[in-house]
C-alpha cells in the first residue's frame, strides 16, 4: 500500500511539472512534431541549422525546402511559396537570416490557424534596425523594470572561457528565439544611464559570449556608453570630444571591442540629459560629441545612436519644446553613421501624447523612433494594457518610411513569465511585429499572440481580443484623459499625484506644472498665445492644435488651458466630460476583470489565477486614479463629481 501511494504521489508530481504553466515559453508554444518532417537545405550556416531544427521540431505540414538565393527579395526578407502539384513548401531568402525569419513565419501561420495549403508570401522588414533597448544595470537592477532582475546574469558568464551556465544558456536561447520569431535584429543590453564599467575588458569579454550566441539568430549586440568613460575607465582628465587624447582613447576602445565582436552594432548614447555627462559639459554640440564616436566606429561599420531625450538646459522653456531647440539647428551636421533616436512623444512615454515634433523638424539626419514596451506610465506590470493601438496611432502621424529604425525599451526580467504580467508579453510581441511591418493591424497582432500563447478557441479569443483592443483607451480614461499628462507619483511613477510639487526637483518633474488647474480651468496653454509649442508642428497640425475648436479632444488639455464649463462636442461641459472619462475607465477595468473571470475553462490554472490577481489590482488602481484626481480637481472646479 505504501509503495502504491508513493508511486501515485510521484506520478501526480510528474503530471504537475509536465502541465505547470508559468509563462516562460512566451508565444513559442508550437506542438512538437511526433513524425519526422522532411526539411532540407544546402545552407550550412548555424542560422540555417536553427531554422531547420525549428521546422523539423514543430512543423506539421508537407516537406519544406530552405533555399538561399541571391535573387530573392531584400537583405533580410523571405519568400514562401507552395508547389500546387504536391503541396511542398519553399522558403527562399538572400541570406540565412531571411531563411530563419521565413521559418518562423511559417510556424506563425500554422500556430495562428491561417491557411497553409496555398502560400504565396513575400516579405521585407519596413525598417533596417529593429532594436530592443534594455535599461539593465550591472548590478542586475532594471530601471523601469517590473519583471524581476535583469536577464543578464553576469556572474554566470565566463568571458575568459567563452561560456555561460546551462540554465542561463537555456533562458537566453528562449530570448533569442522569441526575438528572431518577430524579426528583432538588435539588442542594447545595458541602461542608457550607463556605467563606465561596461567598457572595461572584463565586461567586453562577457558581452562577446552573448554576441556569439545572438549572432546565429540574426541579433547584433549594442552597448549604451557613458560619455565620460575616458575619465572613469581611461584615467583621462577630460572627456572633451575635440581633445585628441579622448579621441584616441575611444578609437582604441572601439578597436578592442571589434577584435572580440566583429559584428558589434555600435553605441547608444544618452548625453547631457538628466545628469548624464555629454559634450555640452565642454561647450561642444551634440553633433561634435556624436561625430567623435562615429569616427571611431565608422571603419568597422558601427553606428552611433544618439538620443534626443534632452531637456533642462533651457530654463523657462516648455519642456516638450526643448528637443527641437537642442537638435533642429544641428540637422545635417552629424556624420553619416549617426542616427538620432527620438521618443514617440515630446514628453516621456505618457499614456497619450501627440507625436514628437522633432520628427517634423529633422530632414537630413537618419532617425529612429523610440517606443516604450515596458509600461512605466501605463500600470507597469500590474495592468493589462495592450500598446499596439498606441503605436499605430503614432505611425498615423509619423510614417515608418521616414525612419531607418525603431527601438523599444524592453519589458523583460528574470520573472518566470519574462514580463511580470502574462499579457505584457503581448507588447514585446507587438513591438517586433510592428517594427517588421507597421501596416499590420493591432487586431491581427492580438489575434496571433492570443492563439500562439493561450488557445485557438474562439470563446476565448473573441472576448480577450476585445479586452486587449479596449485596454489602452481605458487606461488613458482612468489615468489622464483629455490630454492630461505627467500627474503621477514621483520617482516610481506608479499611481496618481496631481497635487505633486517637489521643491528639491526641477519644476518640469512636478505634476502641477503640467495640469495648471486653477479656478478658471485646467490644461497647459501651448498655443501661439501660450508657449507656442504648436509652432513646432508641420502644417496643418500647427493650426489644428492651436485652435480650441479644431484641436482633437484627446489632446485638448495638452495644448489648451480650458474653462471648466467649456462646451465639449457631445454637449457636456469639460468638467462633466472629465468625470465621464474617469468613470468610464473604471467601468472598463471592472469589465475586463469580469470578462477574464469567465475564461477559466480555457486557461491553465496558474496563469488564470495570476492574471486574475493582476486584474483585481488594476480595478483597485483605476478607482484610486479616478477618486484622487477628481477630488483634487474638484477643489478648483467647485462642481459636483458626476457618476
């Protein structure tokens, strides 16, 4: 009896392990192929071997041939066709990476229940550089990270031997597979608030181990650099970009990196922003600083990606105008291997911002858009907020055709499910898919992700896709509707604090600076009668935003200080509309939780319970946002809070 009981207990434990679901597989959940599938290729590269292995393991259809053909479409593109006579499939690409992308596309079609009996696909990425920006520190803390510690376990990487622990290798293999499956081809592995230690020989050798692994998946490694590294690491007395000793130090350091990592991508730089050192410390321009680094990288084909998130150097000027002030007159003065990386909005990843006008002002310098996958201002890892609709909104103003790349601030960590919230994985997935093809709809991407991550059952897909599609607008409603912005708590940016004023901080960090609520109304006057921020936009948006009668209501309080009794388009007053938005946001959060509660039959127990817990927090937080903001603004409006 005892033996039988122990056997049963063991079998139960094995069953639990086999079916435990912690989210660690992300959307990479293809069923293993029990039959030997015929996959052929003459390409002997490691990348082609990975493509072959993925298909041999997970493809359930007819034989597939992977063919490298110099006449195929694009440098990274692929073509997939079905032979109508026998159903055999051919993936053709100019390079091995294209074959890998094509293999993942074929698996996506299969796992999304798309027709695979008559495939005729030709795809190329919309932009050349599709890069994750990890804000990870060497101590494994993650700035604006909400999913545990950094995925880079430096203590488990031996740079001298070129090895890493088996556990780390397994974890990072999933990272590489996930990125390759959505077309991401670059990774900046450290924080833009960079430690100079990142450039010492010890860490360069460790980075080489990562680069050697990433290479086979088509991913280049980039590093964020501290502009004062020649002083901190090189012992120099200056970091002046026009100093010959400084220039020589950077050239030698770049040579050292490329000796270890021949395909190193380049440097990402945050300079003269939020306390970071930069060329301005020596009365040099951003162009002079960037070009010094570009000179060192150019012989190796490396890039300088220079962030335009710079403010605080123009006292009294509206913060959202300062990037244009800093960079407009430098357009055309950067070296050819310098890219200007600009956030989607002019402030800082708010739940809703108008597009950044710097995209209108820069004509002669290559630009990258910087999107934030991690939900710094959108509920962090506590709220279900699907970001694809926000990014699609941005692309409706800024054409991907004017961009050379798209960067995304990563939301990964060492939590089992990678992103803290199971549904936050969808934002990583959506970033990659939109960077590859910005014409994809938010609905299609959500549909793909749900089917690959959970189930094909329409009883689950239909309601949860609707929740995802509604989630961003709901978040805007219960946090900062009608163009309100930057009214969150200091430092951690979680939760409401519209009353926030912090004497020790710059005024442009304080919520009261942005909403400007008083007895007459609320909102920031950025019209030609105010800060004139509207003048930085191209026509007709300059005129549209300047006129309170034509300004879209979703941006109303961003551009105008508006009377509490101002009549809105639906006939209500501004105050009534503000109350309605906050109430609607809370109602939506409750509806999302109720919808999820009905999904238990379609989801494994662990993920169901973990998402349920987060949904409950989202409702609680939404109510806090509504109650805090309306009660505070009521002290100025002197009007009843409507339900």
